[in-house]
């Protein structure tokens, strides 16, 4: 029973870290404009915020 609890419970910190990593990987692979467009098309508002905060070098 403890196993099912572990897989279904996510903290806000874990969610934020997931969105940040997804945003970073999208920008790295597709570029900033395409990452933003993908988030808009899929209505990923939280990920869009993370994409907007990614600094490209």
C-alpha cells in the first residue's frame, strides 16, 4: 500500500522541478519560440511560465 502512495503523491516542489526540467529540455531541443508555441497549443500554462524563465546562452 505504501508503494501506491509514493507514486500518486507529488509535492508542489516536485511539480515545479518537473516543469522546469521539461521547459529546459524543450528549449534545448526545439528552441525558445517552438517551446513557447508548444506550451500554448497544449495549454501547458505552468510549463510556459517555466519556459519563459529559462535563460538561453
